[in-house]
């Protein structure tokens, strides 16, 4: 996390080739005084040049993908895993459906294109658009399995005879041959030949290869719809198809209608040759998403790759108030289309060819390109220091010169965040006080005042931490859930909260944005829990911090105290373990996107419903598993009750990715302290310590699950109820033993009384 907020914000929307070039360059030479954020909803970016080859088995899926979590982290770039819902250049906001707007000073839009005819491919599950590419392979595999469960012969139609459609058709034919699946494959295009825009000789090579491999080709057939298992055309008979792969010419994504920027005649966003929008906004548009009004180029990945250098140069120039340079598109380039069999069709300088040498050259170029983006080594300290520079000497405005000078930060009350920063953030939050709150944030005072008759508050707790992700909104959500979990573990219902926020120094408008994002995330979870944000305190710190003092009510019930354990009680855990190690891996750019997404999904799963279900099953003792790890929190319960316990290590659910982190020796910095209780965890066999689940016992959790104790006859029913409520890895992990002055845990490998654990669900 940064020790100082940058003066200005650069946001990249979309993880296409051009924008990712900026991320890669940022690792080597970040722009001083600027924060870079990458926004993309997939967690990974797919290199289009290798997608078809992956279908043919020439590449493993990981070889064609760029892990955005790891790549962004290694480059010192904030990554926001979310789909954009709109873009307002006037207010300079990127908008989302499920999180607050993200403000920017400069933006680059690279959302790519979609195949034309979306009214067809969006309406039927049998019709699979080749985009979004990150999900195409999984969608195709799912549909293929579905078809072959019903029949032993599939009819597959690829609509679109351009380079993408032709390459996919060849590679699908190869896939079917490798799996010995019976299928009829048809390639259709509305033009009079395959590969329009290529030399006729290149088109003939493609047609000849289709004929040789039994791929039926139909040209001058414009598809108009799909129904009753048939692709219908404007003219001629329909084609029966169980699977339709839609790979037609590029069309603008529908979301561009929400971007409020000028369009060109083809519906894409209009830009000048500098790649900047023709409107007077600090916004660039790149790749397929853009049309250069005075020098249009085909929608092809080669142009997006080559625009990267121009975009990077012009972003620097814009921040430095220098004239922009123009993009001069290259008119001739090597074009290679893999045929899935170790050969490629190529065209270069008027020559067409189809041979193995062409594939070797294509493979070399593609792998070389991917090596640049699959280097996930962490950003160096020198790079990080450069990124944190408050200003740049090349920016000749007074503000930058002033901010670049060393400033001695005040402490004590002088370290508080300015009133204007706080007011700006609270004004955007628009927190209203419900009944029972006499004085709250709707009319701030020195303290909140509650009506005790309407707002009982007999349970209190406090929890806070330093952000572990460079996404203040997401961290704010998790901080609230982490704090509220203490109340749910006691069987209380949340009623209110006071925020504690320490934010980095920086320009007031950037501080206000950071604080707003963090509190907006917390407010979302507090509101969902039925709690009111009553107030709080904010201060400046080189180490940001967020947390809440939470208050709740038992509503006349007894608390679920740790010491209420009874001999024979079954122990249930509602969430898998592993957040500490995976977060440590993330800091080293070693945690895969699938692991991060799975971990965040569990973190953001509230413990509220689990606590309600526990009450239904008359659970009398519970705790939440957080910083001290499962071992530490279990021993707290046993010490309070003066009882031993048996723990079935093989039943402890783990997050996907934890085992790999354990093997690599990647652990949380708190783990050694948690391991100090290891002498009270006694394994019944020596090799048990080699099980990754043994390591997980000491892993500190953030927003972890609940550890519940229930009578054994109710254990399986409680487990099933928890799984039906979304805690799909809930497991019976042990049993409470007899009385003991110095409780110990006997760790065993055997399965628990409730039967074998469920298959561990992959975190992605």
C-alpha cells in the first residue's frame, strides 16, 4: 500500500493489449505523482493469438492467459475486478453497478469489440460468442459436454470466415479428432470467399485446407437467426447445429452507449491520430474500441499491440503538458493463422504460404509476447519509490513544485484529516439516521446519541487492520464484515458502528476519494447487517488503517459464550482456511487470480446467516476464526470451558491455493506467533504435520468463518443447513472432550463421525 496518495489518477478501462502495455511500462518507469488503476471484470486477460491453439491442445490454458491480479501487483498497479457500467467524462467518473464510482484525471478505454449480430448470440445458449475470450473455452467445453451427454454426434457451425473464425474452425477440427468425437463441422461466411481482406491466394489456401479436413464451407450466406436447432440465413436453406461459434466481424460493445463520448460512423468511439477522443476530455480510446476518424484501420490485434507505445508516450506527455504524438499505422505486416496441426497459413509482402515453418515462427512470436506479460516478479523498491514521488520536475505547475517539497507531517490532533476532506466523503455517503438515533451523521456532533428504549446496545467489540489490497472499497467491505463477525459470534444483532480510518497524506481531493471509497464499502455491509454508521474518527498515517467499533443487541437472549462447551459437542467450521498465506502470496505476486477471487468470495460472505442458523440449532458456544487462526481460537474456547478436544485435520476445509503456498513456504507474518501454541496441538501420528491442513491451523484469517459447537445429533443437519445457505465448505471438524485443567487438542487424520468431508470446491 502506498505511503502517500498520488496527486492524480490514471484509470485504464479494459485489459486489452494496448492498456496492458501501459501496465508493463509502469513497472519499469511509473509516472511520478500519478496512481494507475486497471479495471477489468475477468481476473485474467486472454491473448487472442493463442486462443485457437489452446483449443487444439497446442497450449495449456495458463499459457494464453495473463493473471491480472499477479501482473498488476507485480507492477505496482491497483486492480479493480469489476465490470464497468458507465463512463462520465464531464464528472470524470467510471461507474459500476455494484460499487461506487471511481474518479480519474486521465483515462484510457480499451474494451475491445464484440462479434456483430449480438441479437443472435445473446439469445441462445447454443450460440457461443468468441468474446469475451477469457470465458470462451470454458463455455465451449460446457456446451460440448452437454451435447455429447445426449448424442454421440455433434453438429458444429462456425459463423464468420475471417481470420478468427477460420483459425477456430481448424483448431476445433483438431480438438474433435484428438478426442475421437464424431462431429460435422461447417464454416459459414457472408462474403464470397474465406478470409476477406487477404490475398485471393491466401483465401484459396484456407479453402483447400478446409476441403482436405472435411470442414464444409458455405460462402455468401448471411446468418440472420438461430432457432429450433438451426442457423437460418437471409437466403438459402438453414444449417442444423447443436453448437454455433459466433466469430463474425467486429461490432461496438453495447456498453459504449453509456460512455457519453463521440462515436464514429461505425459506432465505435471516435479518436484522433493521437488516440485521444475527438471531444475535449483527457480520455484516450484504443484497440478495437476506437476508430481513428482520419485514418481508420482494420479491427485487428496487431494494431492494438502497436498502439501501446503511442498510448504510453502520450499519457506521459499529457501529464507533463507536452504536445501529443500521432500514431502512424503500419499498412503491411506479417499475418499468420494457425491450422492446429503444427502448420500455419501466412501472408507477407504479397506472398502466401502454408507450412510448418510459418507455425514455428508464429509460436515463437506468440510465446515471446506472452513472456513480457507473465513476468510476475514483484516491483522493486526503486520502482515503488519512484511511483510514490509526490511530484515531477517535468511538470512546471506550482502545485507540483509545492507538493514535491519535503513536508513534516504533524502528529497528535494535528494529524487528523482535514474537515473539508471528511465533509466531502460524508456528503457523498449520504448516511441517514434511523429511528432510535437521536444524534448521528445526518447532523454531526461531538458524539452520537442513542435512544436506549429504541436502540439497545449491550454488546460491543472493536476490530481494525491495515489494508491488504490496493482497493479501498473492497477493503472497507471486508473490514466491516470482520468487525461485525464478533457480534454474530456472540449471537448478537448489529445495531450501529463507529468507523476508525487512517488514510495516507496527499492532496485533499485524493484523500476525500480514498476515504469515500473505504467508508462506502463499510457502509454497504453495515446497512445489509441492519446497522447504522453513527460516526467515527479519521486521521492521517503513512500506514492506512480501517476498522469499526461495533455495537449490537442480544434481544433478551443469552450470549454464545466461548466457555459454554459440553462434552461430546461436535465442532463445525463454516468457512475454509487459508487467507493469511494467500494474502502473503499476493504481496509477492504469487497468488493466482482464481485463488484471489475464491478467497475474496469467502471473505465477503457474511457470517450473519450462519449465526442465525446456529441459533435455530440451539448452538450455545461459538467464536469467529480470525487473526489467531483456527488453533488459537479453538484453544480460547477450550481454555474457557476447561476441556480437551479431538480435531480431524483431514476434515478442515482449505481455500484453493493454500496448499501451494504452504509447499513454497509462503506464510503470513503472524503465523510464527500463532504457532507458539503448537505444543498444545498433539498429532496422533508423526506425518500429520506434513498435511497442508496442519499448516492451516496456524494461518491467521481475515473475515474468517465461525467455529460452532453443537450437540452431535444435530451436527449433520446443521452442516447441511449451512451449505444450503451458501457456506458450501462447512464441515464437522472435531469433537469436544472431557474436563482438563490444561486443555490440549489431539489432532487426528481420521474422518469425523458425520462422514467424509465434501469435495473441496475450487476457489475460482
